[in-house]
C-alpha cells in the first residue's frame, strides 16, 4: 500500500503533541460553554413567556414584587448567557492561539528541513530542477501543508467536538426536532464540497496564470537593458497585457463561482430553520412538550452547527491540496546527496594537488567532460589551464571543489583523497572565483564580506585593492555602502568579476581557483590583478583557468585541454617553442589585439 504523503508530518505532530492536546482540550471547552448557552436561552424565553402575562395583570404591591423578581431572574439569565459567551470566547482564542500557533511552528520546522536538505544536495540537482519550482515547494507547497496542520486540523476537531457536545443536548430535548435540524446538513456538506472543488480547480488555474505573469515581469525587469537596447518595450507590454487579461478573466470567473457559496449556505440553513419552526410550532400548538424556548434553542444549535458542517467540504479540499503539496515536497526530500562522506578529515591544507587518471561524465547529460586527466601542483605553485570552449576547463574546477565526484580516478590534496576531507572544511580552504559571477542585492561591503560575521574595514579595503576595485568604489556616492541592483546590475561586467575576486581573497584560502574570472576586464587591469596575485599568494597554490594566453603565461606550469584531454603541458616558453594548440591560440589572440 502506498504511504500517505502527509504521514511525513507525524514526527512533528508527535514533537508538538502537548501543544496539540492542550488545543484539543480548549476546542472541547469552547464548544461546551458555547453549546450550553442553548438551554439558558430556552429557559430565558420560556420564563419571559410565562412571567410577562402575570406581570401585566398584576397591580400595586404584587406588581412591584413581581417586577423585582422578574428583574432579578432576567438579570441572572442574561449574566449566565454573557458569562458562557465570554468563557467560550476565551477558549476559542486559546484554541486558535495554540493550534494555529503550532502549525506555524511546524511550518518553520518544515521550511528549515527543506532548506537544510537543499543545502546538502549536489549541483546536479539544481541543474535538473528550475529555481521557480524549487522556490515554490518551500513557499507555496509548505503553505498548503500548514493549512492542513492549522485550519483543517482545528476545524476538523471543532466539528467532532461540537457534535459530541451539542447533539446529546439536542436529543435530550426532542429527537424529532434534532432529526429535522440535522437533515439539511449533509446536503450542505455535499453542495459546499462540490462548489469548493470547482473553486479549487479555478484557483489553481489562476495560480498558474499568476506565476506566468510574475515570471514575465521578473524576466522583463531583470533583462531591462536587453529589452531597451532592442527597443522591445511595446512587444513586452503587449505580452504583459495578454497575460494580465488572462489572469483578469480567470479571476472574474472565480468570483462568479464564489458568489454561489454564501447564498447556497444561507438557503440551506434557512430551509433548516423553516423545518424547525414548522415542526416545532405544530408541537407547541399540540402541547406535545415543546415550547417556544425550544424552537429558539434549536435555531441557536443550527447556527452553531452550520459553519462547522460547512467547513467539512473546505477541510476535505484543504487536506487533498496539502497531500499533493506534501508529495511534491517528499519528492525533493527523497533526493539523496551523491557526494558521500569519507573520513571527515579537517587537517590543515598545505596545497599539494594531484589529479590521478581522472575521468568524469556529467550524470544529467552523459557528456564525458574529462578523460584520464593527470597532473600535479606543488604548494605555492601556479598552474594554468587553457583551452577552447567546451574543452573541459571548468570541469576541473568543479571536481576540485567537489561539486561533483569523479567517475573514475582520484583527486588528492596533500596526499589525501578529497573524498576523505570534511566537505565544508575542504571548500572553506578554497577561494573559488567562478566565471558566472553571482552578486547579491546588498551593499558592496556585504558582498565582499559574504559568509563572514567579523570582517574589519581594513580587510575589506585590502581585498578591494587586491582586485583593483577600490578606486572604482571610491567614485561611487556611497562608497562601500553602495547598494547593488539585482545580480549586481549596478556594476559593469569587469567590476562584477573584480568584486567576486575580492570576495574569494578575503577568505584567505590555501587554494585559489580562478575560473575565467578576468574575461571582462581590460589587459591593464588583468596585469595588475595577476601581479597582485603573485605578491600576496606566497605559499598558496593557484589554478588559473582561462581561454586567454595573457591570463596564463606567467604561470609556473600550463596544461592545454582539448576535448577533455591534456593535449600539451609545460611553461609558456616551452609551449611557444613547439607547434601546437597553445602556440596557435597565442598567435591568434596576438593578431586580434593588433
């Protein structure tokens, strides 16, 4: 039998069991004090019906005495109703505070569980799944699950409690009136459930339409430079109008369906009231032990039962939606980290790197990016990797950072397989500057100091100077406190790369990996950064990955990749002395710069 998706939440229900038990107790107390207003209402109406004629006929001293008794009795009954109402309200507040509050606590825990799991998953997971879907599962899907843990659970318990408390009171007064009170309720549940299903289906369509509209807006403003440079404002506005009209049409249609909800509810409740008044009235006239107070009492019970019974259809829909959402969440939670733990070594790294017959095939595409790669880098040595696009340069960086594990062969640092290092420790020792720079919508200061809580002003300035960015920062009105636009849109391509380089430098890593991170800077700036690099690195090992000879020619050793294999290796001078790929690349680039 297939496991119920929502059973994954049982551990949280158990964790917060005392909260939930308290919440259930408050639900019963709320309904107990709320339902016992009925007998007091009956007693009040019956007393008024019996006392008022005698009070009208009395005169003199007798009338004064009856008025005093009447006033005292009515005051006592009104205070009873008021007291029961207040107690019911207090316990209603407590039930909502406890149960809804618990659902928020579980929502917090579930989001943290998903987020922590996301953090553990390999890069291949993020290549298979788009960001919107990943975000949706931690936001919209978790919200649907919270509706099950909060409102659905609370209203479900409330429905159970009110039947347990109220129906016995009703039966003790009149079985027939109880039956006529309850007869329309199943029709109310079925009708509301049907309408709610239609509403849910249309709501999901509206949600999808809203997602498309949001995506269009996000892409338009994220790529506003491209839109404006191609003069496509009118075209994008037309697309927005079409998406917006679709959303408007679906929303209006849903509003029309929603309009049926309350009239249907009022009609069915009104039908029940008619039954109660008709049958009850006949019994009052026939003198069959039913009073006008009983009729008022049963109308009160009907109003007490109407919303909980109506909510049953809503609860069912919420549970169905939560189950679908939890199943989607479970799909991601079942994803396993393919980077298995080794010995969890945290020995300080010196920087000796060795690739030993390393081959790697991307699991998602089946592309063999590295084929029998072998090389060594001594501590403090600079290795450059050059090659044409698609030759496998960036794969070397990904494998060394252990974003992927090798398909065959091994990578060692200081003679220890990188699989045996603690993964977080290993990455903390590497200053990785990727070719695809990502900056946060935050200050330049916080982008440089990303990942550190205690960084001094001097360290930030030093990192900015190292990457030849500090002069540019000084020209900004807010300096280091300049807020960057989304993905660093405020900065030029070269400034983004230099900021990313400063971010890596401030970590003071043992290994530097520069993955084509100087492609957007001019030759003069590139020379400044590379010279700074040689001065400050000391005994740190460095791997420079580039397609430009100007970036790699000062390296101690250069390897040339072609189709995932090492085609050539040696120093700049050695490679220039022989015919081959490196010499061809150099001459071609030299010709382009002339």
